[in-house]
C-alpha cells in the first residue's frame, strides 16, 4: 500500500524520525557534558550553530535548489527563523540542559508540536484532526508524569548527597 495521507515511504519517515530523536538526545547530552566541563554557554552554542551551518550549507546544491533569487520576504523569514527559534530557543534549551535534568528538558521539548498546533489554531484557524488532539493529550500526560517523577527524584538525590552516599 503506497500513497495515502502519511506518504508512500513510512519506513523512511520512521527511520528519519528515529535518527532525529537520537541526534537530539545526543545534542542535549553533549551540551550538558561540555558545559559541565567548563565550556561556556556562548562558546558551546556558537560552536554548535557554526557546525550546523557548515553541514547545512551545501544542501541546496545537493537537492538542486538555488541559493539566490527568492523574494525578499523569504530572506526576512530565514533571518527571523535564525534569530528567534535558534538564538533564543536553542540557546535556552542549552542553558536548561546545563541546569536541569536532561530527561526533563527532552520531555519538555516534546511540547513544541503542541505549541505549534496552538499557534496554527490561533493564527490560521487550522483545526487539528481528532486523533491529533488525542495524541496531544497523551503527550501532555506523558510530560506531566515525567516532570512529576523528576520532581520526586530530586529531593532523594539531595538527601543521598548530604548523607555522603
């Protein structure tokens, strides 16, 4: 069965999603480790963003897309995306990864599609499908359970350190 709403290559999509999840987890763990060993937030973020830019820069050539010739609004949108989500969002995630449990940060990142869906609803009047709403509810419950478990684990870890264990 090919085609359909989900596309004709679901295994490729699943593989890409799994690869993306592993990369995101590695990114959080690496950022936490680097910052815990003395690399400042600005140095880590600057290095990570520079590597990302170098890796992504040749992609238009790979897919046969031009670098220039787009409307001005496109360039403004790219600049806005670089400044707001990247500099504010990802730098905030790196800051949180240094100061909070990585599992909690990764779980909170799962809320991003819910926020995007709410913005789509408010700005574009885009209605989510019923199963999307069910999935969002399941996701919210999962993040709440993870957050609660992390909150309960923190006092026990402090007590163990205080007792010298």
